[in-house]
């Protein structure tokens, strides 16, 4: 089965790694047809194992190899398509759209945080198919009140986010 692993916290805040090396770690852990998409920690691969087993195997391999506490989320090709197809927002050159990959139920935590946050004009959030989507004006991602939630230590093992365009690139790579 084809999968994509979405790594959390890669190439930010001092956790730097080359994707070619990450791909070697995945191959060493028994994954096949391994390749990366962008430098933000999106690894496409094949395996006969299920996503739950893969998460454990790959987090252990990454943590040992890179000497950090690895968090990643494994989604099948079909699940990855749902992220792309479920986007509730219309593309706009002035806005970023993010989808959040995470543990079941994290979308409700994110929505609670979003509802508490002060918002900029055109900043919106929706849950579609149990996936949290966030639209924010370009340049405001990290400065927005909700953007600051993304770095909360208490949530670090619960989710990661990707620009919606990343899902399109991943799906092209998975083929």
C-alpha cells in the first residue's frame, strides 16, 4: 500500500535534516519506493504494514537516527486524497490554506483554539471530514493569534499542518 508520512517540526527551530537522509532512514526501516516531497518532511513510500505499525516503527527509527523526539503521522494514498478534496476554501493568491494532519479528535481542539483566538480579516477555519482547515492572509501565519497555538508544546504530538498545495504535490508523487 502507498502512504505518506507527515513529519512534525522538520527544518524548523533547529531540527534540521536532509530529506535524502530521511529517505535512507525510511528504507533502513523496511519501507519501499521511498521519496520526499518538499523539504518540510513529507515522505512517500510503500509498505505492507498498517499505518499504526508504521507510525511506531518510523518514529523510533527517526528518533534514534536524528537524536530527537520524532512525531509523524502516516496516511494512506486514499486518506491523503481526502485532505486535498475536502478543502472548503476557494483559492486566493492573497491567502494561505492549511490542512492539519493529526490524531483523531484533534480537529475539535484546534477549532476550540481558533474560536478563542482574535482573527484577522479573511481568517477562517472549518472542519470537513474530521480534518481542520485554516485560511489565513499571507504573511500572517505565524503572527496570528491562532498561529501561535501551532507551537504549543502540549500539542506537539497531536498534529502537524501543511499548505493545501503540498497535498497536491504529494498526490502527484504517489501517482
